C-alpha cells in the first residue's frame, strides 16, 4: 500500500473531515502512542498504520478496504 492509497481509504472509510481529524488526533496504542501523521512521518509502513487504526476503531474487515474489498497482503514483520 502506498501512502496515497492510505489517504484515499481513510477518506472513503471514515469520511474526509473525520478521517483527517483521526489522523491528527487519534493516538495509536500499538504504534507507541503516535498519531497516524506521526507514524507515517516516521516512515512506518502505511499498510501497518492502516490496520492498526482500523483495529483500534473497530472497523470490520468488510468495510476496511472500501469499495474494492481487496486487501493487499500484510508485510511479513506485521506487529
């Protein structure tokens, strides 16, 4: 997953305003308490950030990947 795809999914799944607010404000426990913006800025894999955010926000798999429903494979070293 590329960072551009991350932001597209964020808007599709959470909506533009709420998604951007989550990215700035929601602390991700599994990523050391960093926000989405901080984790991506630190070079964290967008796919991992996306899964951690969705897990924390209880987004079901059926909604997690938007209209496509085609989840890219997880990296081998996923949390």
